[in-house]
């Protein structure tokens, strides 16, 4: 399957301006997440359709469904050890299960009554969730919040070896769009098509405090 792209200037017209939203490219069965890797890891995954080689399953690994948030974090593929940008197609059922089991990376009083309750939740879960300001292609902060998920242990094993439907190396595309942005500004920018994603279970949306 190919990644669907659209002009950024058209997409931004329909994106929410503020609040917690999961912006992603998805269909009825799958959803795309992104991460930047050093060449040895990224090229291995693109070739084999799974993570191995230099990839470490003993540490937490973060993924992001929002392309522009990934570009902000990786400096459009220029930061060290993030030179290879991968689009990772996951089964939606697995992605939703990650959302359901995710514990905030810092204490959230709305979800956990006490710091001790949160600490116990962190110990039990193999998934972290973090909400950060989303960013304009220029790097400027936005009012909208972007999600990223940290995986470890069994959930990372499932992600890296069993639940990947497709691995796409976007490094050339990222370099092309970095050049277009530099020479023509946002009006020239093409990005993966993204819309607001909501998990099938409304309880998950409530737990994540997703905006309507």
C-alpha cells in the first residue's frame, strides 16, 4: 500500500486548532505511526518488515501518528540517529489496545487520584502516553496537542515483530519536502494525508481526554 499525500495547505483547513487530537493516516483496518532511526536500524526494518539487528527491545521506544510532530522531533530527518524516517503501518486493533493500556508519562490527577496510584499504574503498564504541543512546519508551537506512545517489554516485542503490516522508508520523501519547505514555504509542502482519529471504544477516548 502507498502512503496517501495531500498539500499541507489544504489539510490544515480541516484540522482542529486546539485540544487533544490524534491526527493520523488510517483506513478501516490499519493506522500509520512514525519514528526516526539511525541508518542501521531503519534500513534493516525497511528491508525485513520488522525490527531486529541493532534495534533494542530492552529499552522504551516511542512512536507518533502525526507526521509533522515527527518532523519537528527529527529536524526533518537531520538530527543524529533520526536520519531514517519510517512510516509503520499497524493494525488498528493493536493500536487501540496500546491506547487502552497507556499510562501518562507524568502524574495526571484526572486519571489517578494519588501519585502512588499513578506509580503503580506505571509499573503495571508497558505503554506510556505523552501529550505535547503540536508544531507548525516551521517549528512554531500550536495550541493543538499531539500524542506519542512509548512501548516497552511485551508490547514493544509485539509492535516490532508481529503487529507491523508494512514498513515504508520515507527518508527520500522527507528530504524532498524539507527542500520544498525551504524554497517555497508551506504553500509548496506535501504531507501524508491525516485526519482526526478516534478509537472504536469511547471509553478509550474518555480515558485519553480526547477533545470532541
